[in-house]
């Protein structure tokens, strides 16, 4: 059927025949389609233009920071290598005395000691190959000796070490004490307190984490003049504790082997 039918009347006709359109004809939709097809593409809005600008700014700021960070790291490592191995930080964090009994001829006691040892080196790994601990009297006379199991400390790490030293008369493994030392300790014990010292002899190996170079050292951590007060009413068990603030930082002299 044709889309429209046009007919003209004869001159004698009074009415013209109106053209007929199909039922699906919709002028509004046709206009909308024409408008959409002729509308030019929109320009980007202001909100879509900020991302490249911020990304460029972040890149410009990050690159110099990264560069200076690399330079600072290189200088720090170079300084560590030029200074050589640094001694570990040794701190006494606890000290207690048990079963302390002293006479003019004999000493019986147990010392419970806890240390915190930290490796401050940035490029060196420390192996504690041999560790021996000593308890000293106020006059730095050795009272008891104890060996500690070897251990290692990676770069910038710390570890707690425990030592329990005992003195039960003289069995050949502990130092012999002179009578004058025992007499002084007996008097100090009767007055309520004693002073002890803790010392270690340590053989270590430094391993450079960058070049794998090795260096053997001997160190002698010392924590001296440690006041110990005995708890009242514990004379039978001889229990004493360290007085003052903890931790106590020890002096650590070191010598190349």
C-alpha cells in the first residue's frame, strides 16, 4: 500500500482529497532522531581534565624524592663501610640472687641474669661464636663463670639472652675465693645489701652483608657496681633483687682478633 495517496479534484469539485499518512508516523521521534544525528560531540567537561594534571604533579614531586632517597641511602651505606663494625648495644634488664649464703670460708649463691643485645650495624651480620659470662664481687673478683650457647644477630635486630650462674663451694670449675673477699661480703650481707658486677667475654665474627667479608673481634661487655638488696624475711632463702632503674647500659670495649 503506498505511503500516501494524492488526488486532485476536478475544477468542478468543491472539496480536495486530503493525503493519508501511515499509522506509525510520529513527527516528534523523527525530529529527535534528526537532532541527535546532527548534534556535534561535546567537549570534555572540566572534571575530566584534572587527572593528567595531578598525575604529572605527583610524578614531578616523586622523582626528585626518589633520587635524593637513593643518594642518602648510598651515603649511609658508604659511611657504615668506612667506619667498620660497630659494637653491639648490651643492656642488663634483670638481675636476681637466690640461695645466697656466705661465711668466712664458703659462698653459696645463684645469679639469674637477663641481657638484651642489639646489633646496630646496617650492613654487618654478627655471629656470637663463643660467650662466657662472669659474676664479679664489688672488688671485681670473679665469683662464678658460665658459658652461653652461641647465637647470631642479623642487621638491625635484637635478642634477649639469659644466664644462670651458680657458686656452690669450690668444685674446680669456679674461681677460688680468698678469705678476705668472703669476710667483706659477709659484713655487707649483714648490713642488708651487696654490690655485684656482670662481665662477659665474647668472640664474634662480623660478616658484611654486601661484600661477604669477615672480621673477627673480641669484646668484653661490663656492667659494674650493681646494687642488690635482700628482701627482709628471706634470710633462709637468701633472695635479693637489683635496685635502681633498668635497663642498665653496659660498657662494651672491643678489639680486633
